[in-house]
């Protein structure tokens, strides 16, 4: 997959009154940081989606792809 089907603005939001302004998946209270910390801790994507069903596979995969691209461009 070469292009992300979902833009960063469609994926994430930050509002002062939602999780103290943390970056969350749009329309949820699920912090993006917690999502990636759980991946780094060894949880599988399926396990994460079981824990955070509001994210959905398409948005989870798009977030991972965006992170990968940012890291690749930062190097």
C-alpha cells in the first residue's frame, strides 16, 4: 500500500477537554500514544483492536503507516 487512505486530520484530533488535550483517534478518547505504546510492548494489532474497538482496523493500519512514513522521512 503506497498511499494512506485516511489523512492525519481525519485520523486524529486534540481538544483541551478530551483526555487533557492528548492526541486521540478522532471521535474517541483513545490516546494515540497509548495505542503505539501497547504495540511497542508486544500486543498484536488484533489484541489492540479487541481493546480499542472504536479505532477500527482501517484507522489503526493508517496510523501505523503514517508513523512509518514520518520515521522514514525523519531519518
